[in-house]
C-alpha cells in the first residue's frame, strides 16, 4: 500500500479476536437472564413491538450463534487501526489490482456495523473485465465496534466527516475519492458531501431525508414506489421513532440499560430488523440469514463493550443532523446520486430531494430495503459501478463542484 504520513497516525494492522472467556461469559449472561412466561399483556400483536414467542427463539439462536465464523469473515479482509484527533478508528481496506480503481468510502448506520458490507466488498474490488473496480474503505463509525468515540465533548458528524476525510487523504494518500452511505452513514456522508467537496467528488445516498416542499405535487401523482415509501415514512414516524427520540435526548439512560445486556439489546433491535425485512420484499428463505446479521451485530458490540457508545451518535446529531440539516441546500456540494431500494423509509421522493443539491442520478430497485448491501448485494454493487464509473472520471476532467 502507498500511504502518506503513516507514522503520525499510528497506522497498524488489526485482526478481530474475542477471547474464549468473553464468549463464555456472554453465554452465561444470556442463560442467567430470564424471559417472562407469558406475553406482556393479553392480545398483544406484532405491531406492539418485539414478540414474546420470537424473543425466545431469537435468544436460543443467539446462544448457539457461531461468532468465530463472523471473525473469520471479518479477518478475510485487510483491517487496520489508526489514531486521528485522539480517536482510534477501525477500518477495512481492500485494494484492487486495477490501476483505474476508484477509492470508495462505505459508511454504515445504526443499528449496524462494517459487517453490513461483507457481501459487496470483494465484488467491488474485483470487478469483471470492462467494469469499474474500487479500492474499498469501510470504517466503523466512532463508538461502534473497535472504533472509539471522539474525545471532544459534543462531537458531531461534522467532526466525523473531517476524520474520515483525513483517513482518505492524509492516511491513505488519495487526492480524491467517492462515498456511499445509508441511515446514519448517509448523515455522515452528507457532511462530507457539503463540507469536503474538493476531495469527495461524488456521493451515493441510500438515505436522503429531504422535507416536503411547499410546491410538492399531490402524493397521488408520485410513482407507486414513492407512494409506498411515504406510507412507510408515515408508519415509522407514528410508531417507530421512539428509539430515535430517546437516543437523541437521553442516550445515557438507554445506553446504561443496554450495556453488557445482550438480551435487552436483542429485544431493542428485534422489531426493527423484523420490520425492515418485511418492507424490503426479500424472499422468505433469506429471513434467517438476514436475522443472523443482527446476531452478528449484537455480539460484535457486546464483545467490544460498545452497545451503549454505538447509540451515542444520536445524542449530538439525531435531531440536528438526522432531520434539520436535510432541510438545507448548502452552496458548495459534490454531485450525488440516490439509490431507492424498496422498503427504505429514511428517504424522500426525487422531486423533494432535487431542491437540496445537485442530484444527477437516481435508481429504484424492487427489493433490498434499509440494509441494501445485505438485501440486494448485486444491485448495490451494480449501482456503484454504474454511478461512480460513469461520473467520477467526468468530475476529475471538469474539476466541477457545485458553487
């Protein structure tokens, strides 16, 4: 690898390994914690949250889950730790053999981790002849997994963006690069796209929560997929925002409740993953493998002691950057594209998004959902090849950034 200023950032290789004692301790924690014999009240339905019957089976699955297989999966990739502005950042870095590879930064959200991208990294790096390939960089967001929180009090995604730009340019030595993100990864990406447009040349948003404009057309005139998306947004806003509000306002309360309590975290995340799977229109036979990604996440954060700190991103960012900042249209932005995977609920119609920046590309997919790199990995990779492969070289030739 060609890296610059490496010594200043203490860049070092890394492998994931959880001691046997910690794995056994976590299993003991799960076994010691009881579940009630009956549902929380008579007549409870799936719309009331995580179900009693589901929880029993999911807990059994978590107890039997093969964590070492997750380690092997992560350790099949080149991983590093680096110190930037007092924080330690963990990241995957896979370089392509192609001389024309584009540096691609992939940013996960919550509840998620770098494991979300395990199905797309190799296809992005090793493209078939004639198709665009990438150098792929996947960092764990601060406070998630092996990445520590920023020591700066009140740190926000603005600080995260600066750190990620430092990683790409000063640590890895790229003059320019591109980025993709969904959920809170998109919130971070938006700050790169608006504050670091000289180096981040293109952004591909899986989530873009633009507000309804005053001159919006009637919802009935939108495309069918966009109408469905608005229905999901309405349902999410009505009954799915509880976690967002408490993690944005009282993160210490919920964080301390969940810390070292994988059973509680399983209950906290279960309904979110179940609903995400249903909205994504994925085949039923893929349900278990999809839910196993949740088990991987729970154990990763349990073993690294970051269940609580993973939620910290909401405290200083949730309302301001997760909602309010999408209403703005900053003067200097990198051009961007939008991926609309069926089942996404943190997105907006094209006609709304165009008021908030230079959107030059849009693609709809009939399935995939909120975790599209898991639900529709082939479509995810194809989007990256087509959008970045077509537009990155044009951006370099023109040197254009919207002003």
